[in-house]
C-alpha cells in the first residue's frame, strides 16, 4: 500500500527579481486555472483530461507554461468544478496563489537545501529552503519525493513536499475503538473474539485553552468595534490570540494522536474511528456550543492518527457512530444515572464515552470477522492504493485516508 505524507517548508528567494518572477507565475497559474474552470462550468458534462488537453493545451503553451504546467492546470480546474457540482455549490472562485508541480518542473539540491522551480517561458527560480531536522527521516531510500505545491500568502513562500513509500499493513490482533469528545478522548480495546481487553480516557484540554483565546480576541473586537481594523496594534493583538489558539490545537492534536498510536502499536490493534462527516450540518446548538464546535478538532485528530498509524503499518477504519452511546455493549439495557454516567446490566457504572468507544470496537470486530478465511484467520481490511490529501479530507473520509500535512513536531 502506498502512503503519502506532505511536509510544509518555508522558503526564501535570494533576490527580489526571483520573487517577482515566482509571483507572476503563481498569478498566471491561478488565473488560467480559473479560466479553464469557468469554461468547464458551463458544459453539460465533466470533460475528461484528454478532452481538456485537446482544448486548452495550445492556449496555455502560448502563455509560456511548460507542458506539465498545462496538465496540472487542466487537472486542477477539472477537480474544482467536479467537487463543486457534486456538493451543489455555485461557480468556484480561486483566490489563493498556489501551483502544483511535477518532479519534471523542479530540482532539489538536498545538500545545500536549494530548490529550483520552473516558471513561465522556461525560466527557473532559485529558492532557499528553511530546513528542519525532522525532515531528514524522509530523505532515506524508503521515501520518494513526488509532486510539490508552491504557495505564496502573507508575503511568505511555502513549499509542500510530498513523500511516498510502500507500507505493508500488519495483521491486527485486536480492535481499538476511539471516541473523540470536546474535553477527552476515550478508547476501548477488544480482542478478535470481541472480549474486552482494556479501556481508558485521556483528558483533552486544548479545546478549552484555545476557546479562551478565541473569546479574548472577540472581546477586543467588540471593545474597538469601529476602529480595530484600522489600528495596527489592535489587529496584531487579535492575530496573536488567533495564532495561540491555532498552535494550542495543533500541539494538543499531535500529543493526543501520538498517545493513541503508541497504545495501538502496543496491542497491535486496528483503529476504529467515527465517521463524523457533515456533523456541522446536523447539529443546531446554542452560540456557546457552536463556538466550541468551530474549534473542535475531531477531523484534525483523526487525520493525525491516520498518517501516524499508517506509517507504522496499522490499518484505520471508519464506522457509523449512530447509537453507540445508547446501546449496551454486553447485551441487555443501559440504565442512565445522569447525562454522563450509565449503569451496565452487570451493575458496573461507566461513562457514556466508554460505552461509545466499546460499541465502536465491537462494530469494528464485526466488520473484521465478516470475511473469515477457510482456516479461521481474520483478513486485514483492504485499503485503496491512492491516498487522499488534506483537501480531500474535507468530504466524507474513505476507509483508510492519509493526512498530507505534517507540521513541525
């Protein structure tokens, strides 16, 4: 199975002329992607790549794009239109200055940490990478560098390096159900016969701390409601609290996902996560609840778990969480003591989170044992060959998705 990960690296240009050429290229890449998307939008069908290539290749080449640039523009425009029409949205408008490049359009000097990127009219721009030591592990023979994404925003250039390698999935010996909540993450592990092995809860304080900074930023906005947009110091204070909230959530998600991966490795367990797609469309809570929901990083935690465990050869599956916190995992009927506490038919008092994670593990156990071989061995769930990127995670998760973004650890 192929696993893809993407590292985000900051870069600088040695001279202003290189930066100017790069920005012109990114603007042309965005504008012509928008042009192709506009033309495709009014068609009564989604054209194939061959059809787009036949229609737009010559015009793109006349603008100074290389052959592989043309292919990426056509492919990106098709993806945007197809996804927008599938979700019932209006005509897409592209604003970000980004460009995806194949390995033919860039050259990387690992020793000197310099990258040369092909821009318009067969010119090349030299970029100096701000390298991190943790990226060295992706430069060995097991990882191969594939396409890159160059982005320019807030006067900063970023390069996303995509690495790929083959990973052989382990044959699981246990099932681990994971229930992600606002203030904790609860897991339950069962063996391949459905018997309970262990359960545990880890507190998650990142959301509460990030919410505090969000509230402070909103109070500043209300206090200076008429002039905060025009005063540099006030804007910087608001951005400071926004950055702190973002960093807290990122660090907390990495910390929690590493803990869960270590537990899964210890028990050699396949991980069962909740399919929470379109959650925000289904809930209708108070303003306070919606504010929490906007910061709730369940998808990010799932994404971090995905790429960390798949790099270890541990499979990940998604199951429908409907009713998992209301059904008894051992049969019989639950007795609700309070909103959080329930009594099992055998008399033990547990939380609803434990019940939910236990039921998730049992649903995963039933999925794993649906196709048992002739000798009674459980087969590892099949995973698709092509992994999704971070953008692909915005929709419904696939069976074994991979996160493409690896922030600095």
